[in-house]
C-alpha cells in the first residue's frame, strides 16, 4: 500500500491582500509559525506509513517558489505539475492521477489543499489511518469538520447514517448557505463543513470521473499525453488543458457519486480564507490583540495588527484588522474583513502592480527589492543566493550601475568578465549583454541603479538562463 499526496497549490489568496499577492499568494507565506502554510501541509503527513514524495499542482508563476520551499524542508524529489491556466480542482486532480501511471492502480491518492490550517497533526493522521481501509476497498473518502460557527463561507456535507469504523454514508453536498440555514446546520449534527480533503484509490477516482465527467477526463488525458519536461517541472499541454471545463471536484464527481463516505476530522481546521480566520487561530495578548512586527497597541483591544516594514502604533481602537506592508496598507473592521477581495479586484482591474507583486520580488536566483523609483531612474537591492546566476541578458531602454555591498560577484559586461568585491562597481550601458553570478557559498548583495526611458521588467532579452527562462 502506497499513499501518494496530491497537493493543490494554485490560487491567489486575494482576501489576505496586501500580504498575499498573485505572484506570491498566502500558501507560500509564514502566516503561523516558522514554516509557510504550504510547507506545513507537506510536513503534516510525513509520519504516515508508506508516504511517497508529493505531486504538486501549481501556477507556472509559482514554480520556483514551490521548488525552493520543498528544498528548505528536505523534499528533494517532488513532482511539480504546472497548470497553463487555472481550471479548478477536478482537472488538477485528474492530471495528477493520470501522471501517476507508474504507480500501482490501488495506490491511494491523498488530496490536500496547500492553504489549510490544522492544529492537531496527530488527530489528522489518525483520521487518515481510519480512512485507509475503506479507501483500499474502493470507497471515495472525504473528511468532514464539525462546524463550530454558522459559517457562510464554507460548503457543507450532510450525512445520513453510520457505515463502519467511524465512517458515515454521505447523503448530499450543500452549497455555501445563507446565515439562517448555516445557523440551522449548527443545531443539526448531521452536517459537516466540507474540508476539501480526500482519500481514494487512483483507479477508483479515474473510474468515477470517467462515469460522471468524461469530457474533463478526455481533455486532461490529451493534455497529460502532450506534457513536456522542463527542468524539474512538468508542463501540461496548453490547448487541451484550456479546453477542459473549469469545475471543482465536488461538482464533477463527489456530488454525483453513490460511492462516497465521510470520516469526521476531530480537530480545529481553517482554510485561512480571511484576516478574521487568521486572527482566530493566532496567539493573542492580554487585550485580545494579535500583533506581528514592530507594533505598539496602546489601549487597543481584539485587533489583528501586522507591521512588516516599520513601526506601527494604534491608540484606542477595537476589532480592527490592520496590515501594513512596504507598499500597501489596509484597515478594516473584523466583521468586514471577508470583503478585502473586493479591494483586491478593484486594484487588479486598474492594473496596479500591487495586485500581483510585493515590493520585494522573488526570483529563482534570489530576490530584488525596489528601494526607490523616480523619473527615469530606479534603485534596487539584489540578494543573490549561493551558487546562483542571473540570466545572460540585455536591455533596450535602460542602463545599469552595479555596486557590490557584500560578497563576491562574477560579472559579464559585454566582452569583459569581472570579479568585483565589496565596494567595487561596474556600469552596463544600454544594449550591452551582461550577467551576474555568485560562485561562493555566501550571499551576494548588490545595489542596482537603473536609468533610462523605460524601466519595466519586460525590457529583458534573455540569451542564456540556467533556470530555463529563455
């Protein structure tokens, strides 16, 4: 018996803006504890017997973040499948199940979202172990959470009777209810929150999706057949994957199947969908405040206050969400925190940079932070990882001046190859081919001063790149 984790790592986490951005969403952030939510998802299942390295399905823009965060927790051989476009969970799970063709048909697929918080790992493992036997016998297993509040942001599952060994037969799935219905579900012990966590045999799932959503299976099959290997990533066939219906696995299979059972997950669970939900799981001070960063909450109560850039002080405020980043700040009442997504959508519709990126932008070689921007100039701080190298590239509209702050830089500047130490610099005129490399085991820090008529990131022509971005 093998258990193959399928980790769904797409999504933008727009309701946790401004901390979560499209190109660096919530699952890759340290929201609770020292690990990111994505890393916690992987670590949580490591104690399961016969656990395999995961298959991770993610957005192409997040591929290097996923690979880097796996390396950080010693997951060295994950399979990372890149979706050319988001098509919801049914095509994503199907692509992973089809890609796992080298595993035995009775391999168990454990489907997990990368952005869930679960406070008791032991009870989570216990629930999965209970689910193994019925899953091996061909059942589709879902995990339900006993609702602790009349939450209108979750879907629900209604059970009808107990099956065996703590499992229940599912009667039906219920869409996100209104407040009145949600309150009635709290009083009815036959309703559970839908966690979106599943366990089933690979062949069982493929049989079920062929039965209930054959067109999804057909499109994804063609996409997987045309997939290509790109470095450590699997790129699905674009046109066929895009032709698939965008549909959740609940709608595609689970709501229609008569082969589904539910096992209660007796632990605190949250999908960390809003700032209020993050407040609820975080450690609070004597006044009920959750504070992160350089914060002074004077005579303030029951607030979530986060300052990632500089000192933030409050006086006499209550029940607020205050999040301050280097380039954006939001202040909201806790009872309206779920509407942050509307702000995000407005910013995105106006094509504002703040919807997609932070001021600090991560790259496979490290990161850069835009310190200052003005008319025809821009100043960036570059942090280049040990052994990393920027692409051999050229700009049509800008010149660059590099100053080494710390470390040793190997610089290609036209026909010259320079070794620059701390305090040394070089000027790269417009149109000159150049590159930057850190051949040491220490970090390299550079100050980059750009000047020119256009300073956008799309003014890069790459000729060589060890990360396959040419």
